C-alpha cells in the first residue's frame, strides 16, 4: 500500500480543513488493528499522507484508522475515519 487511502482521508476529514483556523492546517494520525489485537500506531500527527512500508505485514484483514485535527487543537481529534484493508 503506497499511501493510507489518501482519498478516504480527504473525504472523511474535509470538514477539519474547513474548520481549521487560518494558519493552522489540519494534521493527521494513523493506526491499524488486525483482528482483535491491540491498536498500533502507524504514524503520529503529521501530513495527510504517509508511505507505510507493508511488505513485512502478515496476510490478513486489517482496520486502518485515521484521525484529524486542526494544528494547535488541544482535543485529541476533530474527526475520524476507518477503512478495511486485506494484505495478501
């Protein structure tokens, strides 16, 4: 997977971009979860895309979570999204 569903992130978090105060662009964090395992941080707060090296990931179904907030926001997130992905 070359990026974390960039289109999904754009659609789900468009409201954060509109609501972000001028000069405070949105930032994003990404996590994954396989089955009933613990949620694992992929990348902490940063830009809307991230190249996630997945070659070593075991085959199976994963949930990929994205969180967005305006930079400087003290809340953990303003918006969230989740998608499913299967590694072959």
